[in-house]
C-alpha cells in the first residue's frame, strides 16, 4: 500500500490490487476528511477486488467486448470472460499486480506487464501525482508484440453521491443501453439526458456512454465541502455514466473508445474505435482532478 499526501489531499494506492486507488480525500485542517472518490465496497477492495475500489484503470480495452472478439486488420483476438459475466470486461490491468517503479511523498509510478498467455503482449505505466489541489493520473500502453495490436484505455472513478450532488458536462451523442449492458442505437443527446448545465443526478438507472465529450466535467458536492473539476486528455472522447438509483456513489469514466466498439476498423461514425499500435509504439492518456474547497460557512439554503 502506498500513501500519497499533499497540503490538502491524500491518496491511498494498492499496487498489488490492480494498481487501484482505495481512497482519495480532501483533508483540511480542523475539518473532517471529505471523500473525493468513494469505493463501492471497501471490504471487497481489501480482499483483492479492484473493481470494488474507489478507482481502477481499464486497459487494454474499456467496458465489455462484443462477442468476446477484438479485430485489428488481419488479426482476430479472442478474449476470455474474466468475471462471472459472459463478456470480457474492462481489460486485464485491474486484475493484475502492478510493480512499484518509483515513489515519493506525493507521487508514485507503477508498471504492469500483460500475462504471458494474453492474446498480445504489452506493458503499461501509470503515474499518480498530487499537487496542493489536484490529482493527475498519467497512463501509457506500449506494444511489445511483433505485430499491430488494438488498444484502448479508460479511468473508472467512483464519486460520492447525495441529494445535493450536481453534475455538468457536454457531449454530442448518447448510446441507448441494450441487453447485457451493451450499447445499441446512438442518438443526439436530447435535453432530458443532457448535462450541459449543472443539474442533479437522475433518480433512475443510467448506464450509458456519451460520445463527442468535450473532455471536461464539473461535480458540485456542497455537503462535502468542495467542487471537483475533471479534465481528460483529448484522446478520451467518450464518457461512460453509471448511476444506479438509491446508491451512494456514481461513476463517470473517461475512455478512449466507445463502449462495446472494440475494433480498430469497421467502426461506423459516431462510434470511436480502438487505437491500432504498431510494434514498439505507445498510447498515452491522462486525467486531471482539481478539488476546490467551498467556504466553511456554506449555507444549504443558498
């Protein structure tokens, strides 16, 4: 376990559990710590399930693999189911042990090697850096095979949710959810599903991918005492929004390709395809989370 700390932020990282983040909190003098990320099940995280952690990485693909096949030019890569679900889910990085390459008081760098029996070989790196008011996560994937491989990457943070939580982001398209949580039809974002202006979270089930995201999202957490600004690298144009009703968390997942679209070709617009990496090439993404404390004298009636 690695404990990172800056003037106002703390992060706890579990390299041995998928390189996940167990906790990310705002720590102000004289005030109770406020969670910025929230683990769905801390006990399961500590038992080794990174998917129940406050944040984990999705790589070398995001979400579910349609038909458990990924196509890249002349190659068809067969992916085995890696959970109790029938479709391969979230890649392999979250299920492996990451090695600590470098660490300090406010940063760490971790490394991951694809399993020897994986359909293609790659290495991954992630660096977490805390400043006085922000967390930056840099991630890269390098092709170690002697042929082109398909890659994708995404971040999977869970955020606290309460009656006062509000959200804002802009996107062009909305994917309807079909059987098995797979996207079906794509529509222009209608007003009732848009978050162009700050609004509360929906009180109904939502597990949908937004395409044409502008790379920025704002989360207001008045009762927790802060506002959060999420910014992602331009090569993360899709945003998965997951918010089950009556649960005290939600997920907002910047990702490099559209959920369910796991080919580097034969991917019709507006779906975003996976990236094709030549031998030795690297694909890199990042996510920046800025935490701005609210005044201590916050009045809930404002």
